C-alpha cells in the first residue's frame, strides 16, 4: 500500500452487495479491514449472533453489518468472511442466516488511515444507531441488543461501551466518578481519557453536530477518532456509560496496527490538529484544561518517554514537540499543576530542550523515576487537583469497587441517576445571547447584553456587527435569512420546516453544543436552536411577542402559520429553565395556552440623564419606530394635518416621524401624505438608538396610537413608550390597555378615546401647553422608576440562578 494518495483526491468507493435494497435496520455496524488475515468473520458474527434478523421480535433490534474493504477487492473479502462464518456456523447454527445482513463496500483511497473505510461505512449507514468495530475485535454476546435497549429508554447521544480484552482484563476508561453511568460530564467524569468512540452512537447526533459524512479525521495514520470523541464528549449531548452491560471485547491475538512505532509527528498529528479547532478553543476553561492535561500526560509526555535514545529522534522533532507543548499550555496555562513530579520534570525538559540528545536524556530520567515521583505533585495541595495522579488512583479503586458491586446482580435499570453535570466554569459563566436580529440596533437585546456583561462572559450570535461589551460575536451572514418553506408547512412537517431555514442551518454549522453555560434565546424562533445547543445549565427564553397570534388579522396566516408557532411553543418552551415576555397580559396568555410559567420584563429604556425642555409653540409631536403598514401610522399623519387645516393661520402642532424603512412602499406613501414642504409633518430617516433619546428630548409629546388589529397590538407595551419617558416627553397614546395603564398611573399624558383619525384629532386639539409641561415633569419624576434598572436585572437574576443550578422563580 502506498504512503501517498492516488491521483484522485476523492476516495473511490463502491457498494458490491448482492442487493442494494436491504431492509431498514435499527443498528448499523461498520467493520473496516485492510488485511484478509484479520478475523473479520468473528467481528461480523458477534454483531449478528442472536440479532432479530427477520424483524419479528416485538422488542428486538435489527442489525446490519457493513464491511469496509480498504484497498481490497470486495469479492475476496466476502469469500474470506463467508468461509469464517461457515466455520463458526458449525458450532452455532444461528449464524447460517447472517450472510444476507452483511454488505461489502470497497474503499480505495491510497492512504494508510483507518478513517477512510470507517467513514465510507458510516456514510452508507442509515440506522438509528451506529457502532464501529475493529477487525480484531468483537461484541460480547448480547451487547448490541442490551445497548440499544438502554438507548431506547434513555436516549444518549453516545452510550460508551465497557471495554475488556479477550483475556478478561478491564480497560479503565472512561474514568468516571464512582457509580456514575448516566449524564456524564467531560470534566467531572474525565471523558477526555476515552478516545475510541466505541459503543453505540445516535446517528442523528452526528447529523445535528455536522459531523457527517466524515466523522473520523481523514488521512491520519492514528488518532483519527480523537476529534470525534472529544466533540461528542464536549457537545452537551447526553453521554452514558454501559458499565453493567456486556462489553466491547478487544482482540489481543493479532498484531494491531496501533502498536507500530511511527515518527513523532505522525504519532501526535491528531493532537496538533486540535490546536486549530474553533469548537475546542470556544470551550470553557475547565473543559480545555481537562483535555490538555490528558493530551500532555497520555500522549505527548508518553511519546517522549518512549524515546530514551538519541537514535529514537528524527531531525527537527525536538523543536516540533516543544512547539506543540507550548501551544497546548497556552490553551490551559495551569495544566502543569495536575502533573506528578516525574512528568513535570519531563515537561520542563521539553520546554527548555535545544536538541534531541537533551530530550533523550530527559526520557531516560523519566524511565528511572521513583514510585513517589510518578505519584505525587511537587505542590502538596496540587495532589487534590481533580486531574492529579493521586485523585486518579483513588477514583480508579473506588470505581473498580463500584463495578464489582454492580455486576453482583444489580442491573442498569436499578441504578440511580445522581446529580446533573457540573458547570465547566464557576467564576464567570459563559452566556450566549442568541437573536435572529441585528443585535447592535435591537434595543431589547442590547439591554440584555449591557446588564449581563457586568457579571458574565457574554457571547452574541445574530445579524450585523458586534454590540459593545461582548467577549465574542458570531455574525450570521445577511444572506442567511430565515423564511419558512410553504410546502413543509402545508405538510405540517414543522421540524423539517424549522431546520430548512437558512439562518438556523448556518447557526447549527457554526455553533456546537455545550459551548455555553446559559443561553438567552430571544424570541420563539431561537428557542429550538438554544435547546439543541445544549448549554450546560439551561436556557432562558425571552419572547418579544405572543407568536401564535402574531398576524391574526390575516386569516391565511392563522390557518397555516399559527399552528406552526403553537407547535414551537408546545414542543420547546417546557424545556426552558425560564421564560419571560414583555407584558402581563401576554405572559398570562402563554401560561394559559402552554402551561409554562412566564415572567415579565418590560421594554423599559436605560435611564437617561435628561431634563424636560421648555414647551414649544407650536407643540412638537414626535413618533419613532418601524414603518409597518399594519401599525396605521398614516392615522397620526392625517390627524395632525386635519388639526393644521382647521387653524391655517398658525398650526398648533407639528409632527416628526423617525422611521426605519421596513416597508419602503408604505414609507413613500407617508412621505407623499406629509407633503413636500414639511411645514407640518416631516418624515426622517432613523437615528442610531444611542442617539435616539437625545434627539427626542427636543420635542414635547411622544405619540403612538396603535389600532388593535391583532392580539399583540392590543396588549402592546412597546419600547417607544419608555423611550419617550427617558426623553422627558408628555405622552399621547390610544386606549391600548397596557399603554393607557402606564400613562395614567404615572400622569405621563393623555389617552385618546379611540384609534381612528377623528379621536386622535380631538385629543390633539385638547392638548394644553400648561398640561403638557406638567406631563413632561411627570416623565422626569418617573424616569428612574420606569427605567430598565429594575426590569433588566430580572434577566440577570434568572441567568445567575440558572447558572447556579437554581430554578428561577
């Protein structure tokens, strides 16, 4: 076999099964072989022995085996495997039928890497579960069925198999907490020490994490499974350990490829590659440290220790391993505290070595270390470190005792779940603020960022540039907008419709589960994403509207889209640790319809240090916000023009509108209605939110009359009401219950009798300069009370409680 790829960069694969149409299966098993001398038949038989081959058992799981023939003709492999199965069937007649459940896949890629054949077999799999097996290995009797039964009941993304050699020796990975078998945690259960992804994998998880079609790293001679295992272990997906179930059996009767000595750069290539992986760099510091300690201890230092002679080193390898070690320590500067004295001495030798002779000498000293040097750390307190050798030995003994007890008649169904995974960061938990909006100009989301960043490391994901105060921002491309596929909506394939949206797909490709401690999901369309991203502590959903009645004035929308939003609420809101919305009545509707407790955080604006200006003559009315036709902004324009037309000598009021161009056609109509001279009504471009309050402060009355064309408009308490208060304006609002309540409760202004032009005209004509001055003074008095200092702290308290594992009120 050549060391270099063939002319084509694309592996050549072909399915040579006698029938390409095989029955649907529950478990796809992939075995890769590159040598006809390997006991592949034994591996195949172990997967299919006792399986529900005909699919007739009520609780059985149908199994299919794919043999990936690496650089071998499939016919030759088939003949060798069939001969082996025939021999085994002589002693076990149940194996006589298994041949029809085996398919053979030729893989020619010219590489000395097991990743190619395994990836080809995985790509061809379509069962619910996936399991890979080495050609030297086997499944203990009943293992696959027991694993699948566990997975059906508990739905882990990865059920780690217990590992044993064919001599009955237990392989002590993962190094879990004693008695812990469910909901394992990367740090607490030392999952980094389990490199091989053996056991049962949920195929949909590989899809959700974007790991298909090549979950194993192509081209690596060894360590091709490192990235896959760490991605799964750090993803936030559920990981269980099949401690009490039949094991995966490692064969020791043949020469394993992984035992061959390779150049140092090849041996450690998988770990060098990790240094450039964004998902790893984004993990909390405790998770990065756990991974780095394991890589240093088990791979880097061990590889150097196996090279005690100068001839064991190739030119340049000393500098190469020195660079790798320094970059690993840069990811976790305190990792060396977990090392015992002998490893720490070798680490320092690597960092200071100038040539291979020095490293060879250091390797020899490491091999002669005393038993205390390979147990204890230089700092006595460091022996209490979670990753210390002393702690590892104690945990191993406790775990072995637990294993012995558990195998004495205690089945997995009786085991306790224990407490949930620990947070990976305790000093400043990482909070992801997720929003399908331009966050830098989204007033409500900006308030979340501003308040949360004082206590947490805030990362944002949304459209547009990064807002101030965040440690990182993931910008969704403008072209990756979300729009529903009408065909999928018609079919009520709501999950598929959600996942088909470009923005959703982009986020799933660029964010990986488990990277945040808490996610604050803004609006309903981000809630499924937030839950799928599996924050370590939980999700706080902030709903800016009542989504199932968002456009209830549109009958077609209510027939087609409202059921989709109701499905999102029903399916995903109960999974959130906390839910808030913008007003009491909307919170009540969510609670009544979907059975979730919903708090209220109003759209209060940040406190602004302003003072009321003198009342102008004529009175200066102002409105700011989105240019949306169903808001009926033309009613305000028509009312002001009607007032001006009734007193042509000196119009008593003017109106300025600052509008975002949501509906350009409607905006053009408003400009035309206002007239070219702009003597009474003027339509302006929007101003940045940071400048809005100062701009509004030059006016007298903030006006908003919003006809109740739908439930959200009827119960609206919008941010502009609070903006007007911070600008120290009087208010003129329609008889919307929430807006009217706040206006009258604090004496901020007047409420019109209706939402039509005539009612608003009457209210404008009744405005008295003296009363306007009093209302402006009332806004000044209430500005602190109605600022977001009181409201927005509820987000902070909720996130703090979620991060601490306390259920928010």
